[in-house]
C-alpha cells in the first residue's frame, strides 16, 4: 500500500455493518478470537464509527471504553458522519450539521462534501487515492476542529479519525505510542 503497510500489520474488516453497537461487539469478538491463535492478539483495535443518530451510540462507546486491556481498544469517531473527515480534506468547517425534515445531519454533511467533490459516493473504492495529497490538510483541520470541540463542548462536527491515520502512518516507522 501507499504507506508500505502489509496485511501482516493491519486488518480492516467492515463486515459488521455501521451500527456502533455492532461495530464494538464485532471488534471485541475478533480481538478475543485472536487471543486464541498462535500469532497472538492485535496490538490495537480501532472502531471507526459515526455518531449520526444512532440510538445506542453512547452505550457502544461505554462498552468500548470498559474493554481490557485499555491500551488496545480505541475509537475513531466522526460527528455526524465519516464524510465530515473527508470534507476536512478540502476545508476547515465547524458549523453544526443539523437534521432538516427527513434529511439527517449526516445527509447535510454529505451535501457539503459534494460541493467540493460532486462525484463522491458512499463506498467509493478510490477515496484514498483521490484524497491522499490532501491528508496533511485534513489532519491539521481535524486537530483544530477536535480542539475547538473540546473547548466549546460541542462535538458537531468533529472527528478523531486523524488519530487512527497518524497511527497507521507511523507503523512502518515504529514511532508507536
């Protein structure tokens, strides 16, 4: 891959769906299955989730935070949705995305992203290739947005996907925390 990370280092599995409870339960199950294999457990498990309007989001986050060892389990959460992380590749924005009529806050974030990337569609396979030259902008914007979210107490919008990206970028260099 682009960062010279092979599958011996990273496993990506999205077969559990997008509901935060399903994501966390699946991650815990995969981790426990790895404990029983000869190769040993995962060093880290990241649950990439959207806040959006998921009713059991807080319950899923509490369950993830309660997992042991705590140094293994992490979340990469986007509020309201992953498209906010993609939007940060183009601009810094901290105006809240809201539900209007039948259009969710996630749909509002998607509409904003499409102003910059009209051909974007959920599930596009070329997302990384299309955005790789803007990754540092996205990370800087995400750090700035996360700091503002912490300062103001308003997470909409914000993301911690940049923390996962940093971790992946540093695997090869062994600069892991």
